């Protein structure tokens, strides 16, 4: 039985909303959670960026992870220090033996050996069930990191419910 599951989704899919909704439902079903989900809270003025934050699931604490770079700036607006602070909170929550670890995504930072990569490894090493999102174009990097012992799930509630039900006897 795969304890590690990756929801593989296409670019442009609203994965943050799906992951936050799954976390809410799993909590309502009585599962103790660790990990983080991303919230995109507001449009930036005059641009297409969002104010991003990570919600640490064990405590509900919010960690801002977006950096205001000003007009005309290009490139990633991720605040790595916010991501690191959220990672520290996730690492601490793993000691509480959660039922499930939900991590918003294996993305560019994790592909580069940073981000929440250590927390993913710690959860898997501890034998905890982990549910994570992986964008289609990062699957090869994910496979290099995670190997082949993981379940590939589509971004569909029925498939995720089946995986959760097999582990916890609850529907997502």
C-alpha cells in the first residue's frame, strides 16, 4: 500500500484550491494533519501576482511566502525565508505523529534541492502517509527524488477519496 501519493496536475489547474479543500475535509473527518497548503489571497496592484501564504495544518499558523518586488519586475516572487519558516513548523509538527501529511506541492524549489524537500523526506522516513501535488512538468524530477514507490493520482476527488479511504477508512 503506497504511503506516498502525488496528485499530478497540468499547468494552470487550480491545485492550491484543491489541496486546501482536501485539508479542510480531512480535518472534518477527524484526521490529525501536518504539512502546509497554499492560499493565494489577493491580486497585487497593477500586476498578475498574488499575495501567497502557506497555512501550517497542525496549528493553522499562516506564513507569508510572497515578496513584493515592485512594478516592472520579472521572475519568481517567492520569499524563500517565509518558505523556510513554514518548513520549520512542518518539521516540528511531524513529531506529533499526524495521521496524514499534506504538502502543497513539489515545485521548482524542491526540484532544486530546497523548499520543503527535507520535510517531505522526513515524513516518508517516519513512515507517515504523505499526499503532495506535483505539476506534470516536474514529474521526472519528482521521480528522481521519490523513486517509484508512490501512487500517481489524478486531480480528481474520487481518486483521492479512494486513496484516503484505503488508508484511513474515510472519504475525502
